[in-house]
C-alpha cells in the first residue's frame, strides 16, 4: 500500500448517542495509529456530535441528495452534511441501490453534488452472487462504475472506490484474496482509462465485505487494496481498531 491505508466504518442504521463513547474510543486509538487514516460514517443524527468530539478521525455520511436545497422532504444535501462536519460521503452502497432503487446515474448525480460541496466521495460497487456465479462479475462492476463515477476536473483528489461484493456484506463470507486482487486490478485499469495514469493511480480502492480483525491482514494485503470499508466490525472500537492495526502492520512490513 503506497498511500496511507484508509479504514472507514459504515455504521448504517445503528447508533444512538450512547454510541458516542465508541466514537471517542476509536478517535483515541486512531491518535496512536497515525499511519492509518481512520474515518467513521454514523447515521445522520450523530454526524455533528462525532465531528465535535473527534480530534483525529474524519466523520462522514452514508448518502446525500443530488440537489442543494428545496422541496425534498426527508432528504439531506451534501452542503448540509458538510455544514454538520461531514468530510466524506459513501455513495452507491448496494443497500441503497437495492432498497431505494438508486440507479447508476442517480449515484453519479449525488457524487457530483458531494464533490461540488467539497466533500470526499467513497463510491461503492459490487456484484450480486448470481452475477459472480455467471462469471460476469468483472464486466458488471466495471460497467457499474463507468456509469456511476463522475467525469469532473480534479475528481480524483477527493475520490475513493469501495469494491463490496453484495454476497460478502454482513454474511461472514469475505471474498478471496485472488478475487479481490483480480477485481481491484480491473478497477484500477478503469480509473486510469477514465482519469489518466497519474490521477487514476492515486485513487484508493477499498475492499468491503465481512472484514474483521482476524481476516484484515490477509484481505488488505491483496493487490491494489488501499483500505477497507467496514460494516458490522466498525460498531465497536475494539474490533474496528483491530482492523486499523492490521492495516498499519502491512504498512510496516
Ligand atoms: C458494508 O455494508 O459496507 C460492509 C462492508 O458490511 P460488513 O463489513 O458488515 O460486511
């Protein structure tokens, strides 16, 4: 991993103010692991509170609306998230693509809005089990990214991609190192094609899907893996920072 590994927690729809103690513990531990960039995306309701308390970690959101303001009941714009202290937004997560019918072009519009608001974007992609079984996983993921990534000047400065096979999310069945390496290498080639060699090579590609402290070292050691997007194991400081520790050890080795 040439750049600092990026370890991002996605708390999904978990966490009330009682979880702020975990955020504090993650922040304290992150101050002892400066070789690793640690970030957390709590639910909207906790963004400002985590932002106010965190000295080291970045706080982000799990979605945003493509518009800036207006009659969109229940939605939140990237500008509002930035105002609350969010520094990044996870976009195109499979749970949103599935349960909110988010298309690639909708995700792309959101990415443009987030980058315009000065936020970082973590663009998720990943295939369902049926697609993997059919042998078309790579084609699917590359097409999904082609249609979801924004073509904007300097987009790569604030961009990361997260490869998250749907069948690996929350199941305990992570992808194999070989599958991760193959997919991340294909994603890297696409990034270089879309953004040029220099900029396309800088974008970190995270792996997500049942990463835990026991498998992190192996999974994060796969080719072209620049970090991890972590769901379940990010909900406690102990397990989340176990993953960050593994990422730091790879840096040292
Ligand atoms: C996720 O949903 O982003 C994720 C990676 O979840 P988990 O780590 O629980 O598989």
